[in-house]
C-alpha cells in the first residue's frame, strides 16, 4: 500500500510530461500542407497579338505580288517562286564544280567571309574604341580621320583590296573588315566617354591600375554600347558581302545572284533576296538577344 501511494504521483507526472511532449507533434501533424500556388494561365491573347501583325504584313506583300504578276510573262508569280524554292532547298548542298554549287554552300561561304572580316574588325575596333574614348589626345588625333573615312562607300575599298591581296577572297574579307570597324569604334568610344566621372574618381582614389580600371569599371559600363556597335556592324557586313561577291566572283550568295541574272533566272534571284533577308534577320535577332542579357535599356 505504501509503495502504491508514493509511486502513483510519480507515474502520473511522467505520463503528463509524455503527453505534453507528444502534443506539439500531433498538432504539427494535423496542420495541412501549404497549397501549391496556382499556375498562371498562358497568355494566348498576347501571343496572338504578337504573331498576327507580321503574318498579315507578309500576306499583304504576297497578295500585292500576286496581283501585279497575274498577267505577267516575265516576272514570276509567288506560286512559281515557291515551287522553285522547294526544288532548290531539296538539295542545297550539291556540288558540280567550283562554279556550280548548291544554295546552301553559297550561304555558308558568304557567312564564313563575314565571320572572318567581322571578327578581325572586332579585334581591332573594340580596343581602339576603348583607347579613343579613354584618352583625350587619341580622341582629338583620330576623330578627324574617322569622320573622313567612315562615309566612304565600302565598295570603294574593294579595288584597294584587289590591288593589295591579288585575290578575290581576301579582298572581300578586307571590304567586310573596313565597313564593320567604324560602328564598333564609334559606339565603344561613346560608351567610354559616358561612364560617370565618379566611377573614375573612385578608381583614382583607390590608386587602381589602368588595367583594373578598364576591366572592372569601363568594360561592364561600356558593354551595352559595344554590343550595339557589334549589331550595327554585322548588319552592314552582311549587306556589303553580297555586293562584293557580285564584283569578285567565286562562291557566295552574291555571286550566285549575279550568275542567275546572267542566266536570266529571275525566280532564283527572288529566292536569293528572301534568303539574304532571312539570314540577316536571324543574325540581327541573335545579337539583340545577346545584347538584352547585358543591358536594361530597350534594344
């Protein structure tokens, strides 16, 4: 009896503590899981409003083209052009000799020339733009020369390239180089000049080296301007390569257009016009998407 009297309260206290310890677990287990946020519905109306205007514009162009060529015997209709385009693109990479290659090869050769000339222009033009924008003496020294040479037609430089390089391919690359370099120099220099003076004052107080000023302060601030120059340059380069290849010959989309004109094949010329426009548009979109990743401004 004595044992029962003294052990019963202790057992009751232990049971109370155990019940209190288990209570929060029970309450926590009873709480419902947070509801998953509802997924926002896809904006089909926005997609519709974005896609319809270009489609309507193309339909209007094709409609006007069809009306104007309805009774023509020399200018091809949209249907005839589409039919011939299907034939061309069914085998775009055939090769029957140096002067008879598929449309795909001609596009690739033109893009290769643009890439080489444009790449050389970027290697020279971007650092040169940094120096002109950074140092006032160089700016005053080269600004008159740039203003003098920039308005010159790119094709005016082609005979100089033929004279110096004695070959059509490097002459075309030279023409791409000289027409692509000016937008990159000018936009990069303007970007450097628009860097806030406070940034450079802080760098001067911290006694930063010129290399650190360029890499840590100028380059991030100038990058949007630089990419704008690159975008303008690649558009100009793609325009110029077509004209340069018409004059120099060889393999390329410009030579292909001129060769089809000599054969009086207007249908192929129209197809080439659309191909040149589509490739230029893709290059523009690619560079705009890259530029948007490095700037908050509207591109």
